[in-house]
C-alpha cells in the first residue's frame, strides 16, 4: 500500500493557513445596503463586512438593486468585473431585470416582506470564492454553513472520482487521505480554529476515522468485481462526506468567536 509522505501534510497545512490569513472584506453596496450588511455582520469580526468602499479591496461585492441597474450600479459592477472581484446581485424589485457583469445564477431575489436571502447569497459566495471563502467564513458566521457545505461536497466528489479512476489496489490511499486532510483542515480554518503543530495530530486523528471506509470498499470489490469501480467511488464519496460532517460537528464546538478573529489588511 502506498504511504502518505509527512511533507505533503505540512504543505497542505501551510496552504490552508495562508488562505485563512490573507482575507479581504465582504463589501455591501447599493440600495438598502446598510440593512443587509447588518444581517451579514451579525457576530462577525470587526471590518469583515463593510458598507461601500473600493470594490478592488473586496473579497466579494454584494450589490443591492432596486429595479433596473442605474448608471452608478453599472459603474460599480464594471469596476468589480475588471478587478476580478466576484459579484452577487440582490434584486429587491418585484420584476426581474438583466444585470450586466453578473451571471444570471448570481442574481438572487429579495421580495418585499420576505427578508434578505442570506442563505442563497452565502451559497453563491461559497461557490465563487472557493478556498478564498475559508478565512471569510471564520470571520462572518452568516457565511460559514454554506462555505462548509460546499467544501464537504467538493472534496467528497473529488474522492469519489479518485476512487473510480485509481485501479491499483492501495494506490488510492495517499490520494484519498490527503484530500480528507485538506477537507478537515479547511473546515477547521472556516471555524477559526488555530492551525498549528499542536492541533495537527488532533485533526489527523479525526481524519483517521474515515480509514474504515476504504477497507470496506476493498472487501466489497472482492465480492462484486464487475461493479467494483462504482462501489469504490461511492464508498470514497460517502466516507469523505461522513468524515466531513463529523469534523463539522467537532469544529462547531471548538470554534473561535468570529469577533476574536482579526482581519488581515487588503492586498495592495
């Protein structure tokens, strides 16, 4: 059976720590921006959610619209597009309007009396930012559930594909395990849990709980050789997802209050 090199683990730890440290704010602008920002900033770290300011300094821009985009809306959306800043548009008008520089899937409706669609907004932010959402989730609890759900699904799918693609017995061990480590460390960072040498063995012990799924997969492969590749992929997917959900519960109890997580300076 192939082994997992310790240096690979430290490399993952370094990458996750870097992603969790260099964080830019979520910027809310446009009509009713202050009201939406207040909801997003509940229990958040100071400065993690801002109303207005330079879109170039934002991790993501949430632009609140009150109907057809105004010239000011278009200018800011264009600036965000040119700066490579992901945009979520929140439409408060009852009608639907085309929003330039924003994907149709990234426009969410906020109908009168229904409240702001924070969950839908958070899901888009998680999808658009990928790993850049980790540090933001640690500082903005309103985004955390969506970011963690996206992480678990992404790495579960990745391991499911790896389980199907790797045919040599035992060769999948380092690939699947390293992906599980990547997932667990990202979930820790999204909860503001300190990532250092003292905590890594504890995290890896949590990862070890998923090793039994691969043993089960190899056993089933011997019984169902024809459909074995499908079984192995399903077990790798399900095992990684179960591991992620277990780690999620663990880190939810061990999380650091978002208000205590400092914001890093925006990149120049």
